[in-house]
């Protein structure tokens, strides 16, 4: 897990985070690549060779061009909207609902759909029992030094101690809650022990309970 510099989204600061999985052959899987630096490249080189670059939703694409130039042999994969948005990049696969990951023995995959505004590829690293999400669950952002923006952060639902789905995305599920509920129920059946989010703290205890609370607005059915 590597944290990068903050970026602005609707004038609010959002942290950036890249999650790295190393497979048994020392190949690396990079989820939501952050801004590239020489120090970051050196550290990754000490771990192995970058084989996959993952763009999990249409908002996480800012640094892909630099990564693709630096590691041209890596396979770039993104959701449909990312592929359409970044026609300047060469994608090797689309993260669709019927996508068959070449890494399925290590990482389970789910395309979280139901919101016309956006869809997100969600991953579960089996060996470490880690759920990896991007914007589906977000935590609190700091606007302490910018009071003029505090109202916007409160309206979006990105202040406070609890993480959750931001307001505009929750509202976009209004007519597709059953579809979204089926996705969260599948995520719960993975029984994650850790949750890594792109814009919040890492959850490393009571992860299932945290997941259920974050999606309580969907009222998921929790299997006994």
C-alpha cells in the first residue's frame, strides 16, 4: 500500500492510494496507480516486475500514461468508462461483468453496478483476506483549513468518523438498490478481515461489521 499526493475533486482534496499485490512469481499487480516518482519505482523494482495496471473506475486514471510509458510490458485494464475516456491509452482488457481475471486464484473480482453515474471494479485478495475498494467507500476528508468548503464536504457526506458511500453515488442507486444489494452481499460472503480504501484509513479489525455498516443504507441480508 502506497499513499500519494492529494488531488482535487469538485474543489475538495482527496488523498490517493495505490495497493500493490505481489504474486508467487514476484510479478506485481498495481491497483489505482498513484503519481510516479523515482523512489516509488525503485521500491517496486525491489519487489518484482509490474505486470498489471488496474484502473478500477472512471475517476482513477490520472497517472496511467506515465506508468504505461515506464512499464510498457504491463497489461493495462480498466472499466468500460475508463477505456472510453482514455482513448489515448492502449488497454489490454476491459473490467466488465463477465471479465475472467488471469489472477483469479489469488484475487476475486466483482463489478459493482447499479449506479448510472459510475461503476467500480472491486477486488478481494484471497491469501490476506483483504477487500480492495476505490470510491465505493470513502472516509473523512480534511477541510479544517478551508472553512468555505466545509459545507460542500458535509453535503457530500465525507466528513465525520465513519466511512461510507458518498451522497451523490447513494442517490444514483435509487432505482437499482436490489442490484447493488446483491453486490454487497457477495462482498460480505468473502468474509474480509482487512479493507483498503483509496480515500480513507485501512480497516484491519471487524472488517465485516464495518462493511455492513457502510452499506446499511442498502439493508443487505447478512447470512448467518
